[in-house]
């Protein structure tokens, strides 16, 4: 690791450079060659205005490892200094020195317990547990991807954008407009009656339901948080939003959205005509079967 990026905080291994550490990990990894995920990688961070000394960070790392049952495993704790929020990374081998495997079952819930305890011990900002939070916490894969790429996950981008767009209790049209400025399309799930039962959000090529962002991002929750919605007044705008959801955020050169509405109405009318024709055809078939071959002799020119 480059010195301007961070430094080794603590380890129970003999080596200190990344290449030799990897070789040490590999020796123990060989005890369980068929194990799919052999390494636990977690980041623990603080708000920008809070700090811990190196000694305190070491205690945090050791408390975490103890609580998660990694006391007999190889581990490395690294402190990063390349961002505005203090944080450390802990990498631990799930394979212990005697060849057993540390369970990662329900690891997120178990991690929450020790994190809340450490927040109180060091008088840090108390974070609400995921069950009480409006947002869904990032998955382990999202955290690791963000660490690897330095980019926020789609879930986090949507959570931030929706929370910002809902400030000031806007109506739906303004809410959707604010999201579009960030390249996000809102897609309400509207029934034929005009009633809305849910909402999804599309960013680039990914679409996520509001419930996938957290309990504070469902349609009902957004209204409770201040989104103003009047069915009769705003459904036309919502129809346009649903159409844009199929194509992505509207560009400046796009044709008027009323065109989409007309297309939708024409398609609906065509379906109604097709259904009516099908019903008429079914009635005629039933009548033919009831009258039998006599009708066919009277109308020889009709074939089916």
C-alpha cells in the first residue's frame, strides 16, 4: 500500500508487505481448498468530524474480530487516509489455524450488534439499526465493489437522489423532474383504475423497486415523507413518467410526451377492438356447432 493512501495498523501475521501476506493467507487457505469464500473483508468508518487514535482503532478491530469469532484466524487491519472520513479495513481468514471455518451466517446482523456497542464505548454518532432505518443497508457485495472501484452503488445513488428530490414536499411532477436532472426516471405502478400501488426508479440500465431501497422509499412511505399526490390532477404526468421509464430519462430533443399518451390510447383501443372481434368469432363458432351441418349447406361459400 502506498504511504499516502494508508498504513498497516495491526496484524497477527509474520509479514507486512501485501505479496508476502497473500502467500501466508494462501498456506492456510490450502487447508480448505473447496471453500468458495475464504476471506472476510469489512470496512469500518466514521463521520468526517469524528476521530479515533491508532490505539483506539486497534481496539475497535480487536473487538470486531472477537465478536465475529475470528480470534484464531489470520487478520490484517489497515487504516486508510485517502478520504475525508476516517476508516479502517479488516481482512480476516475464515479458515482458522486448525482448519475450521468461521461461519458467516447472519454476519450482517451480528456486525450491527458490535458496531452499536463500539459507538457507545467511544462516544461516536449512534447509527440506527437497519430494521429501524428508512434505508436498506448496503450488501456485502456493494461495499466490496465500492471499495474496489471507488464508486457508489446504484442503490446508494438512488437513495440519495430520492431523499434529496423529496425535500420541501414537492408534488409528483416536481419530484420526477428533480430525479430526471440526475439521470433517474421514476416509474409508478399504476392500475387501470388510476390507483398507484408502488414505485420503481431507473438509473442507467438498472431498475430498482422503492422497497429495494428501504422502507422509506415505498410509494406510501414517500407520501408520508412529504410527496404530494392528487390522483385526478397528476395521473397524466404519471403516465408520461411510466412511458419514459421504458426509454430512460427524457432528453432535451425528445418529442412531446403527449405523443406517448396518444400511442398508449391507440394501443388500448386496438386491444379492445381485437377483444371484441374475438368474442364475436367465439359466438359465431358456438352458433355453428349448435345448428350443425344444416347451416353449412345453406351457406356453402362460408369456410372457417
